[in-house]
C-alpha cells in the first residue's frame, strides 16, 4: 500500500497507524522518511513484508528546499534554535553560476557521511542517541549515487529548490548541509517531499487520514503481490510445479506451464495459473529454478 505521508509523524508512526486501521500486525516500509518530510511511503502488508529485500533498494525521487545561510545540528529545520550558526555569507553574494558549480559535486557516485542525527548504528547504538548525549562519534562515509539533480525555479533568493533521483540510503539532509559547506554560507534542509519510490509515485499514494477513515475497507487499495516486482521476469508453473515450489523444491522446465526464463535473468517470479505470486526463485547453473523465497 502506498501512503502519502504527512509532515509530523515518523515512518514508524505511520506503520503503527496502518496496523490499527487494517487490523494487520505484519506491516513494514521500504525506506524511512524523516518526520518533517512528506510524500511516498511504501508499506508492505502481510506476506508482502517478506519481499522487503527486493524493494528497499529501489531508487527514490525527491523535491527538496535547501535554506541558505543557517546550518543546524540536525541538518534540517528541526534543529533551528538559538544555537544555530547565523549567516556567514549573504545570498546576494552567490551567483547562479556559484550554486550550479557547487551542485556539480553532488552528481554521480560519491562518498556521503550520514547526519549525526540519523538512525545509523555506531558501536551498536543509533547515531542520534550519541548526538543527543553530545557524545562524539565518527560516522563512516558510504558510497551513494545521484542519478539526476536539477535546480528548479524559486523566487526566494535564500532558497535552493532541487529535484533529485537518488540511490537507496541517500540522505538529502546531508546534501543540504554539505552544499552549504561548499558554498561557504551554511545551509539546512527546510522541506522535503518524496515524489517516487521505485515505480510508485505520489499519484499512487493514499493520504494517511484516508486510510484511517477507511479502516479495514482500505484493503481494497492494496497492490497485489504479483505486481509488486513486475520489473522481474516471471514464469507460470503447472499444478505439479506449484506443489513442488510450495515445499521449496527446485523446478525443471517441464514443470513450467508458461514463460521460459531468460538466460540473462538470474532471479524470477514464480506464478500459479491464476497469476498469484508463489515464490521468488534463482536460476542456477544446473538450469533448475531454486526457490529463494516461498510465499505460500
């Protein structure tokens, strides 16, 4: 189920509210959104939670507003207080060329350090817990990738509005902070909206309050399991093959009713005759399909 997360609740809060509304304990999500952020949050419901490994790595698309002149400890507007550092350079001193040149450093693959106030674990403890205790920790940079980065029109001279498509695990807050450092004036993330996660867009999303009003009737909005991984090749098995895969046994070509796995496809969806998703299977050198994950 695709939710349009409002600003305020954490992603965990959204999951908890969805559990109450749907009466289903097994609910997770495919990528955290910070409390201030809004937009596409993909929830996995029931058996679909077992597909998380195939969906959490999907690329994400965002529209972000970066406020120039003030850096905050949290790298976003939640950290605005009297301790925040003030303007070191007036935005009038920055040309569009300066900004575009700085943005060039954040395209492609580069190493990014997560924010101090993040859920990254350091010595077994979340980084934000260390930060709240003012305990210095060294967060390790990780490789991230920005597929697209576009500066959008904005009338406010102290604001940079960006549209970006990023790899999973990318911190937009870190980009805002690092951009401010590169420009020499400080910056923080003022607002963030996720417009896409994988193939799911804001047009697919249901407002959280609509889910809560609908309650268990919202189950009609669930995306079928078989279509969650539609970018992955699929094979349809015979009744004999369905019985075998349900017990984790490998499948030979004679147990396939339709769809011959592409020689290049290492992993395929296994469907029954009704199109229901039975399993995810790997193609091995012996030419058999070995179930990696059985959903029945």
